[in-house]
């Protein structure tokens, strides 16, 4: 129990340091970003993301987002909207023609699921990732 409490305090402390409280009482952190943790979209139709500050994923932050997948010619071959409840995405089928993935948040904020605070990012988080020519093959 003591370890759980310590872990919770450390997590809250880390996320508190990452945010700035503005004069109007709102929170802001413009250094947050989407990070691709793992992907096997071409072979398994799977994608794993997180919201991070630097190299550290912050697991108690969430945001709704859209995933768009493009082929080599730049044509969109898939798009879907995700609530952000999970950052581990599984498409119905693998997308062997996938060449580029674009993930964009639905708003210019994230939500801290521990405190329910909305944290402004000033602009929607966005990740563009070009798949390696040999990935998935």
C-alpha cells in the first residue's frame, strides 16, 4: 500500500511539474506531443501511441484523436476517430499499403484523467510518421 501511495504521489508530482497554471486559473503545457510507441500497421493493423513530454510517456493524459493512413502515392486509405480512452489501436485489418500515418488531436487540450483538469496545448497535438520501406515486410 505504501508503494502504491508513493507511486501515485510521484506521478502527480511529475505531471504537476510539467504544467503551468495561468493567471486565469487554467493549466497549460505546450511541450506535450504524441509519440509512436510501437506499430505493426502493415502486418497486424496495430498502432500504439502515448502523450509524452520529452521521452517520458504520461499515462494519465488523454485526448480524442483522428488517425489517417496514406499510401505511397499520398492517397488516404483509412481514417478513424478514437476517443482516447486507449492509445493502443487495432484496425479491423492490416494495411499493407500504408506508407504514412498522421495522428491529430480533436482539440487544443489534453485531459488529466486523475484530476479531470483540462490542460491547454495551444494547438492540437499532431504526429506524422512515415513508415520504413521495409517495415511490415
